[in-house]
C-alpha cells in the first residue's frame, strides 16, 4: 500500500480547496479551544409558503481574529469587516474532499486485503492437508494473558476482515460533487 499516494491526496485536497483548509482549521480549533460557530440564521420567508424555517450556521472571521488562536494562514483567506462565512457549503466541500481521500485509500488498500485473504486461504489449505478430518472453516486468535494463557473470546480474524471489507465496499452514497448539490434543511 502506498501511504505516499494517500498523503499526496490529502495534500492535494488541502492545497486545492479553501473550504477544506477552513474545515480542517475549524475542526482543530473546536478540538483544542472552543466551538467556532458564532450564530445561526433563523426563519426565512418564502413566496410559496407563509413561513419556512432553516438553520444556516456561520462563523465570524472577525471574532476568530480577535481570539488569536485560529490558524493565521486560513484567517488570511477569510472575509473582513463584518462578513460571515456560511458553514453548509464549507462542510459539503469538506465531506466531498474526504470522500476523495477515502477513494484513494480504498484503491491502495485493496491489494493488501487481497493478499491477506490469500494468506488465510493458504493456511486453511495447509491445515486441511495436515488434518484432513478437522474443520478449518475459520481462522481465529485469542488475546493472550501473560500469566494464565488465553484471555477473552476468540476473534475470528478472517470473518471480521471479510465483514469490514464488505462494509467498506457496500454501496454508499457518492460524495462526488456534493458541494454542488442544493440541500435544504
């Protein structure tokens, strides 16, 4: 697996998307300091409906500048003098970028998984040759305790790996062009 390709995709997303940079800086700020959402826009009128409600979370870059703890290089890309940044488009773009990174990771991890299943199959075949009357349906491992031997339940490695692989390969909603979609909520 080429970790360099995965790292390259992460760097490409960071370098190519101001929304990705902002979302990463917001995540880091929220993790270490405070929630950087400074408000929500409230009710909105609609000509076809008497009153509709929507939330539109936003950050105020001026407040982040006053705080002094937000990433300066990202702040320099944000508006000044009272303009706010709506977070819905930022987060859609960020999720789209994470989907792109995940796609590269899956492509890089697939040959490693195939090789792992080949190891399991070879072990099953060797077991079958050595012990023809014994079942080799599952390969498992049990956590060891240094003083008393086995501890806990057996973990069926192959079954768990196949379950995870099927989960990751299952049809998931595409994150491609998520930032272009209009989503009302």
